[in-house]
């Protein structure tokens, strides 16, 4: 018997935020390394929200 599940949306949301934060931190760190952006909490949070929103829009 094979069952299919989309998963718990809360888990997917948290996983999206965590992975977006890690990815956003890496991008901001790289940009600060080449002196294009400042490594700050505001920049990381902004990019995290953008990445999470784009990911959510693509998935849904």
C-alpha cells in the first residue's frame, strides 16, 4: 500500500525559513567579503524574507 502526504505545513514553513536564513547569510557574507554589502542583521533578515517569499510563491 502506497500513501502520499504533502507534509505538515508548519514544518515546511520552518524549514523554509531556516534554509532561507542559512542561504541568505551565505550570500550576505560573500557580498560583504567583496565589499558590496554590509554584513548586518537587517541585510540578512531582508534577504531571508525575500528568499522565503520567492520560494513559497514558486512552490505554491
